[in-house]
C-alpha cells in the first residue's frame, strides 16, 4: 500500500471523529429542545432524534472499525489499531454517560426542590469531562504515532 493510502485513511479517521463531535452537539441541542417542551414532553420528537443519532453513531463506529482493521492488516500498525480500540471503548462510555446525563437533567427539571437530582447532574458532567480528557489523550497518542515514519 502506498503512503498516500495510509494518509488518506488517517485523514478519514479524523473526519469521522469530527462527525462524531457534531452528532453529540446535535444530540445535546435536541435534548435541550426536548426539555423546553416540559412538563408535557414531546417524547415522539425526541425518540426520533435518538433514533437518528443512534444511526449516525453506528455508521461512524462501523467505518472507524474498518479503518482499524486496515491499519492493522494492510499497514501493519497494531499500535494505531490499539488506540482506536481504546477510543471506541471511551466513545461508548461517553454515549452512555450522555444518556444518563440527559435523564438526570430531566429529573432535575421535574423535581427542582430535590438536591439529589441536581447533584447527579453535576457528577455526570464531571464524568463526561474526565471521559473527554481521556478521549483527547488517546487522539493525541494516535496523532503522534500516526505521524511517525513507519
């Protein structure tokens, strides 16, 4: 395989990561809009958003896993495919944390007098910040290792 193929694969990986970030942004904006429909929430509209976002994340993950395989098999770069494995685990964690945060935000909105719900929102936000830092570190390692000559 030509070095340009390798570079194109790495470039595509970064495009997919940017798409993932954009999908999270749309997910968050959609959830904020959903919360504004309370106390009689427009669940059908939100359910459709969750379906679309899930579809987007699945497509992105599928292509990222294909890139991982190509890096490992075609370019003999198990170091990079290992970074992608770690990234996928953290991305799955982030999605789970995001879903929990959205539920916690709705609970906090529905029960403003209950400090436990407010605390849960704060805890989950901190967990997402830690997760995002771990993702950034993995991406930095990937970038460093992918720029090294083979």
